[in-house]
C-alpha cells in the first residue's frame, strides 16, 4: 500500500508553489468580474417585484424558451454565477494544481502559472457576463420586450469560452 502512495501521480508531479503577483490587467479583470456579479444581483433585486409570476426558466439550443416556472427560479442564475466566480477566484490562487500543455521548469514556472491564472480570470469574467446576459434576457422575455435569447447568444457563448482558452494555450506553447 505504501508503494501506491509513494508512486502516485501527485507525487510524480510535484511543482513549485510560488506567489503569483497580479498585474494591472489582472486587477482590472478581477474588479470587472466582481462588478458584473454585483450588477447582476442589483438588477435582479430591482426588477424582481415587477416580474410576472411565471417566467422562462430554460432555453433550447436555438435560444427559444422551452420551459417556464416560478419567478423565484430566476435567482438560480446569479447564485450559480456567484458560486462559479468565488470558486474560480479561489482556484486561480493555486496554479500549481492546474494541468499544463508544456513541462513546467524553473525557467518558465512564473510565466506559466501567471498565464494560466490569467486565463482562468478571463474565463471567469466571460462566464459571469454570460450569466448576466441570461438574467437580462430572461427579464426582457418575462416583460414581453423580446422573445428568446436571440441569434447572438450561442456564438457569443462559444467565443467567450473558446477564444481565451485558445489564446492562452498558444501563449503557453510560445513561451515554454
């Protein structure tokens, strides 16, 4: 049994634990994400009493509402966004546990850790903005101002998730 623990994957992949300092860009992204989460909650609380009792609570692949429920269910979106934001914030402080596309060495450790933590911050901001857009569109749908999420939703969702990942992965390979 001791053999299993001595040769486990987490022992083979010990990486240095170094402090990653935030750049101005990192701070701006963190503040923007926090403001987006806060704005989502403020918007929802401000309009909640004016929402009808039944609102769209699920959308199909083409962005049309396909399920309806109680208006209190709209709080699911900001709750999930807040949990994702907090979880990804905590995770970004432990870059030594991430999977990397390149070998981590003493020369590249600072760059690679910073690069991947920055990628996580950008993804976090993008996800919060997507959830904020969902809240806004659900409010607009419930008020009868629009129908569905619109044709922009799926391309924006894909762009917000894949562009930062591709950008930071390419950067990671370039600066091995």
